[in-house]
C-alpha cells in the first residue's frame, strides 16, 4: 500500500475550538480543552490516520495581539507551526462575531502561501442564515481549497474534513508508528493535564498568570510513577485561590489530574503538587523549554 504523510497546521483565534478539533480528528484526547481562550500554549502535534494517510496535526496557540513575552512566544509558535505545511487549516468560531482577534488571524491567514482550508466550527449553535453569509464572505476573500461546516464537540462534519485532508497529503512514508497519537513527551502531557484542571476547576478565579512545571519524574520498580509538579503563580492572592480552604482546592485539582495522567500513562501515578509564587515566572527561559516554546525577545 502506498503511504502518504503530511503536515496540517491548525490556526485560528483563541477559543475557536482548535484543540477540540484536533482531538476529534485524532479520535482521542491529545490536546487540553477549556472554555477559556488561549489555553493552548505550545505547538502540540496530534497524529491522525485515515486509510493510507498519516496527518501530523499541529495544534497551535491562538493568534491574537501579543503583549507579554509569553504572549509573543505563543503567537510566534502559531505562525511557525504553519511554515511549509501541506495544508493550513483556519478554524473559526462561526457562532461568534468577527472581532479584532479573529481579524488578526484572518489577516495572517491571508498572507500564507500554503494551500488553505477553512473550518467553520460550532455550527450546532450558529444561526444557519448567518453561517451561509459568513461562508460566502470568506470564500470570496480567501478563495480557499474548501470550506467545511462542522461541530468539533458533536463530531458533525469531522469525517468529511478528515477525508479531505487525507486525500490532500503527499506520497511518502509515515513519520510515526501507527499507534502513536502525539509527539508530546509524557512530562509535557502530564503538566498540560494538571494545567487543564486549573482552568476547569478555578474557572474565572485564576487569570492566565499561571503555569505548571514537572520538576521530578521517577518510574518505580513496582510499575508506578512518582511525579512532582509545581504550579507557578504571580501573587500570594493567586496562591490562596489555588490552595483553597485548608488546601481543599489543590487536593481536588491533584486528584483529577492524577486520574487523567494515570489513564494516559496506563499505570498508577503518585502526583505531588505544590504552589510557588514567582512574579516573573514568565521570564524563566528554562520554563519556556519545558512547555515547548521558544524564547522570544
């Protein structure tokens, strides 16, 4: 059987549903998902297979107007992930208005020379007339190879999109084994799963000024794994939020993260979390490397 393999860069504004889409295309969770925008920080690659085609899906950070160093690193990672891709896939929240952030993504998308595909996501909660008007405007402006209307959460339209991408991949050997779903290291995935619980359990209480770093990793002879992670926040008030009354919130975050990490690794996990206040954690070069981002001046 002739094999095909190619790179698909998944771009879009924050909260367009890129991570949910990548997970749907892969058929399993490889990227963390949160109702909050700008959840994805590093370029995590999901690996999807359809027939004889292997698609390397780069789930990029959302494209927005960057202010802090971390923001600039995230946006740089997004555009870098699209360089030389066999297909650039722009994901748009069809249920939301085209604001400044979406326009920033559209302008960058317009400049790409790679073959373009547009995905209108969240069509299950979008007015159909508005959807058709938006699709017509985007088609006129970008002349994309195709426009797909999908619901990544419900799975509607995902199969057709996946088949289109598979058909578009160039001939060549697969880059990864058939059973590998992501290129992210277990250390990175474990930190991401804990960070996901911060978003899910703290909601709007904790701003984006937080990170999770895996400090120690030990695979024991009994088959279990011991993981020590630190949660970095900027202020004492944020530390109090993460800890909760009597440490109850941190305990709940740890229990949920441990269950997710254990399922991912397929073995028992002993997870130890502690919270550290560092007003300048986003200036730590080592942390950028740990979460898969390049240091941007």
